C-alpha cells in the first residue's frame, strides 16, 4: 500500500471549493472566515496548531445550515449566527475527527467576553471561539458591490462599536490587522488565501484520507432525510464488491472513499428537488443530472484523486451509453465506476427512506437483473452482488443505520430546541 496518497492542502482546498455549492449567495463566506480567523490567531501569536485549527473551524463553522434549511442567505446568517453555530457544533461533534472543532464552536456560543477571567485555564479555546465569532461577523459585513478598501474603515468601526461581543483582546487584534490593505484584498479576491497558512507539505496516507472524507460524507448526506443514509451505504457496498471481485486492499479503500464522495455534487441540488416524493419533471431531472458532473470536476482537482474521481463521478454512466452526464459507452467506463454504479442503485433501493421501506430481496434482484438485461450494468459485478447478497446487504444496512442515527439525532435535537 502507498505510504502517501495526497496532500492535506489539496484535500482542504477541494472540499472548501465544493462547499460553495451549498449556497451561491454566501459563496466563499466560509473561506473568508477561515482566512481571517487564521490571521487573527497569528496576530495574537497563538501556537501554529491553533492557527491551523482556526482554518478548519472557519471552513466548517456554517455547516449547520444543511440541517437548518435550504435557504442559507446572508440575512439568515446575520439574524441567527449562534443558532447556526450551535447546529454546526452538533454535527461536528458526531465524528471524532472534528470534535475539537466542535469545542471551538461551542465556545463561540457560550462565551461572554466581559465575564472572562484573564487567567482562565480555558483561555486558548475561548479565544479561538471569539476569533471565529469575529471573523464570521466581519465577513458578513462585506458588500460585494462596493470596492473592499472603501468599506474597510466602516467595518473596523463596527467591530470597535461592538467590542463587547468579541472581547477587547480580539477586537484590538482585528483593528491592528485591519490596517493592512492586503488582508482585505485577500478576503475578496483570493478565495484560497487561507491555504497560505497551512504547511507547504502535509502528506496524507490513504487511511487518513478516508477518515477525512467521512467528514465530507456527513455534510453531503445531512442535506436531507432522503439522503441521510445513502453515502455510507454506497461506500460499504462498493468496498465489499471491490473485495469480492478481487481488487487490492488499497483499491478497496479507494472505493470506500469514492463511495463517501460520489454525491458531492448534490450539495448544489435544491432541497425541494432532493425531497420531492413524486416523479420529477424533465426540468427537475436535468438539475439532478448536474450532480455527477460536479462530483467529477471537483474531485479531479485534488492531487491523487484522478482515478478515484472517475470511480465516484461516473456512477450514473451506463454501459449502453444511455447514462449521464458524459454519455460514455462501456469501453470508456472504468471498472471502479461500474462497481460504483451497481452500489449506488443497490443502496438506493434497499435503504430505508422517510417515505418508504427498503425493497424486499426478490424485488431488488429483479431490478438489478433488469439493469443487466438492458445493458446498463455489468453482469459480472451484479452476479457477484447477487451471489453474496446477504453478506453485502448486512454490511450496507449496518453502515447506513450508523449514518442514519447521526442524522436523526441532530433532527431530534433541533425539534427539542423549538419545543423549548
């Protein structure tokens, strides 16, 4: 197995770009918060590991919008910053990889700067939360139709006037930083400026890459209860099929990553289309078709993901050439993509959805066989799946329910908050 697979900078950049799909109106907001939060931590001479955590906290501080609703507008974010941050923390608390970031965001919610003791043992985590709060506030003040340097002084004045929300230490650091013109220009002209403050080289093993893609999988699936269990089930099914058809251990892990990310492009699909219980119109289905294209394009931008991007992004291509969005025929569809296509259909029809139970085994077998007969799916892979139906379905069901419990626990917490 390869010692290294990709670079942390590459992975973070790709994920940050993909998250812009969630809401065009707040495009690059999370990247601006990441950049400014890191610059503030540097201004305060905080340790390098804290500076890096500020980048991750900034990038993920608003993922709660995927639970709160489809309309993530600037007005909503300005009105409900703490609600959004609390939901983000709840989501990030679900995975061990992001629990530290959840702690920072929780500190943002709970901290009252005027009540802090200067020698608090929690100073670092508290400061981190206040930094995210300040960076978030500043980003939301920026008007896209006014040259940024003509806004800088006014925004700095509002931070000074609202110092009690940010703490004098953080506010003073921002006011010093606000004197540097390039900071403002970086905010609006360089979406990836935060990458300047990550190590030039942080190689990731395949295992570590898989772990990090689980975070993105969570974000993708939490868009809707209709998708809450899907990526986990596809990843488990694809990995099992890879194992059973003789792919190497490394390829099995790549297949699991591809399964985690195969619906990355669905971040752009409106929620009302994802959740429509009836038949989609032609216009709606055309919008759905976009997601596989975006998945392919975004993953191809990440070093080391070139082959994996095809496995993930081509899952709606069909061997007979009637798939989408590239209309490829069998000779141009890689073996990994063929596995992913089978895993996607199998998981979609066997998993539970809010409006239906998973299909019974005999019906699933019939549908999978029909897709072989009409030339859509590989007969070799489908035959392997059906020969090992129970083994594969048990693992798919187990992983789907783990993901489902995470989602519905977050929904329950949201409901409890509304009741109180």
